[in-house]
């Protein structure tokens, strides 16, 4: 029987599939770390109080990238190049989600509108990350090899999501509500499409590595398409909604350290 747990167990148990999984994850986290670092350096004067939180966000993502690379080293594996069709962060940028990299490379201060765009991008993508880490943590949080790393990353993703909710609500109260709502709705639709495409690409690569038979690949692809259809009709509303989080000022404290084992 196919399940998220059995699929990830297959990926975890095979060195080459695990190598690809960790390489994709490390690349995405490292890219997010760079993006947040640049945004923190370019925050407009009226939002300077956000800079330490944005920097903390970036430091967390850099840490996650190091954790995934360390998991590879523990097995004596080296990272592999990330196939372009599996590069979630790059594909999001091509869809116009978030701030373009050429904009971030220029030493020009951002605007409040840019900060709204950054936070809306974070709110949507961190929802995905938090949900995925919660799922992996449910099944593998006690795993001797990866459990501690999953728990640390999951806690950080929950903090990032809470922070995005809180700051967007603050900006909505300051008069940016229409821009926030419009941006969230557009980003949610674009993200679920990118997630579908990346999921199909990742499963195709994993299928080749693990030798999955054609019926299994077809069933997985059908499941991905069904999930996309549900998210487009229903799930996107959840990804675009805002609520005040229970965890306030989630990025205002010291970051959690990386696990020693990773």
C-alpha cells in the first residue's frame, strides 16, 4: 500500500535517493538564507525593526541547509547537482513569487510594498514547509538518524509561519490590507502549481533511482494531480488566510541550535 510514510522510508533507505532528497532540500534552504540576508540588509527605514527578524529567518534557513548536508556526510555521501525541474525556489521566482534576485543584488533600499511581497511569499511557502515537516515529524520524529534534525527544522518552520502571519496582520492594520490580500491570493495559486510540478519531477527522479514499476509511478502521479486539484479548489484559501498566531514574536528570540548529530 502506498503512503507518505512508506514512500519516504524507501527514499531514506536508499543512498542515492536520500542523496538527491537532501541535496534538493539543502539547495532550497541555502537559497532562502541568501534571500533573507539580502532583504534584511535592504529593509526601508520605516521597517528597520524587522531587520533582525528577517536576518534570523535567513540564519535559520542557512542552518537547515547545513543540517541536510551534514546528514549526507554522516552516510559518507556528497551532494549532487539539483535538477532544474526540482528547484522549488528557482521555479517560484520564475513565476514571479517574491522579490526577484536581480532586485536583491542591487544595493537599493526596498519599499514597504517590497516587504509586503516578501512576507506574502514567506506566508505561503512557510505554510508548505511547516505542513511537510509536520508530516515527516509525525512518522520519523523518533528516527535515530534524522529524527532530531526533523524536529529542529519543524520548530523553526512553525516560527517562520507565525512570524509571517503576525507581520502581515500588522501591515494590514497599517493600511496595506488590499495589497496583502491580492498578493496572497495570487501567490497561493502560483505556489500550488509550482509544488505540483516539482512533486512530479521529484517523484520521476526517485522512481528511476528506486526502480519503481510503471503502475506505481502512474498512481503517484495521479495522486499528485488530485492533490493539486483539491488545493486549487479548497486548499488555496487556507494558504491565503491570515490569523494571529498563538506564538507571538516568534523570531524575536535566540535561534535554536543545530543538532550536534547533524
